[in-house]
C-alpha cells in the first residue's frame, strides 16, 4: 500500500477505537493525581504499555517513556502527553467525575494521556512501517512542576529529531485542529517581592519605615515597565494579584509582600523585565530606608515561551490534511512546559478544539466545571498515530 492508503488506515483505526479512548479518558479522569504524585497513573500506564509490547523506561520520577525501535535508518520522533491533574474540586454531574477529593483533571491532561495510549496500540500494530525510533513520553508535572524540564535534563531529548504534542483547546470549536508558526504560548514566571521596614502604630507613621507605602510605589513602577519601557508591539503582561501587609487597621507592619507573574513571547524581553524589576525594587526600597528582596523562578523553574518550529508546522499542516484542515491558532499568554522540549529540538505544539455550546462544554481550563467533548478524542488519537510515522509521511 502507498502512504496515502496507510494514512487512511490509521485514521479509520483511530475512529474504530473511539470506545477504547473514551473509556481510558474516563478512567484517568476519575483518578486524578497532581504533579510528581502520579504513582497510580504511572503504574496503570506501565502495565498497559508493557502489555502492548513496548520497552518502557521511567523518567522524572513518575513519568514514563515507551520506546519502539524499528532497527531501520530514520529519524527519532517523540510524542508527548502530560499526565498530571490540578488541585481543583470538580463541580460536574457526570458518572466519571473525580473520585479524589480536591483533585481534578481540569485541564484535559486525562484526554492527552488517553489519546496517546490509544495511539500506542495502533502504532505498535503497524510497527513494521516504522522507520527510525519512536518515543512516547507520558510526562508528569506540567502544571507548574516543570516535568518537561526534568526529562530534558535527564537527556531523553538529546537524540530526538522532532517532537509533537497535543493540547485540547477550549478556545477552538470542537474538533478543529490548529497550530501556528513561531510563538504560540508565552513564558510563565512566578515572582515574590518582600520589603522589610520598621513597623509601628499607624497613628505615628513618622516613627516607622512603612513597607506598605514602598510596596505601593513598587507595584505602580513595575506596571510602568510595560507601558513605558517595552516596545508596544511586544506582547507582555505583568500581574501582581497577591499583596500582603498588616493584619490590623492601626498597625504598620515590619514586612510587606507581593507575588505575581509575568508573561512574554521573547526570552530577550524576559531578561530585560527581570533586570528592571530588580532595579526598581532595590531603588525604591533604599530611597525609603527599607530592604527589598526579589525572588523569581521559584523552585528553580520558569517556563520559557513555547515557540514552534516553522518547518515542523508546515509539515504538520500537510501531513494531517487527509484528517482535517489545520487552522491557525491565536497566541495565548498561558504557559506550557512543552517549551522546554522546543528549546532542545524541533517540533510543534498542536491544539485540538473542544468548545461545544450544545453539550455545555464551555468552561475554561482550570475551571471546576471544565470538561472535554469526548467525540474529539478519536481525532487526537489519529493525530498522534499519524505523527508517529512522521519520517515516513514527510519523505
């Protein structure tokens, strides 16, 4: 058979396994586990992947990589699904709702995991058509833990020629496949600011070094970085939603704190923002006889911008054409640790729309009522299955 016929077989088999992928997604949804605590999820996946016939290695604590080596010359392709959930209490009335109090798959990682596991079955069935080597990455701790960073640091991406990932996407209509060249998601930095002064009675502010007054000045000055020091054509957000001062109306505290995040699509802009924030905090604190400290990349982790490789995107659009037309997705200020892979090798991050008003699937990611249109899961399986043979279909 030629490549076009083989691609149609992969699409048909993905559709035929619709019941399977829905069943697996519901299983993962009912038993959510948060970052680096995905022990049961990992054990379940290990059993399933081993049963299929894959060589499986452990990574990043609770992650797995299923490897299929064709023994033939060709590229090494990686496909990634994230497996972690969130600390969210589910507020849905479905038979497959979370059974773990306070934890929920509120971002769709259960769908990603089920789609890649289902694709693993299909790909293995056709392993004789594979060239090079395939790595199926079931990654822990995407939600702030930087699981991808650990996998990169362990060297598992060193030999990978191209990597692809899927995210179910509330901003696209159900079933629509979308991606874009270049920047897709923003960097994600968490930062903390602490101002130490000298507290006292609020009726005698002249006897204090009031850190809350300095906090307000620093807050306003940081916002001016965006409005007065960044090119208006660059997209930047700085948000500081957490402010902590006194716990009484008549006490000036010794310490005031702020915590926030900033997002950008440029590593150069990110470095400039960090430099200016440090200067502002030091300058304002010193001027009012306080001591300011600035911490960022909390726990040593920040997410760089997710920047797709142009050629990989062009290939995805062409290769997936028999499945569906690939649309252009809008930029988003959300962060994604798939960026660590794209900093190491070529690849593309792909969105699969799930928004469906008729089914009431309208809530954003991380919402307690978030849900997935299960009718799209077979299509995600097909995307993974086709891209597993990327080297074959590109040639």
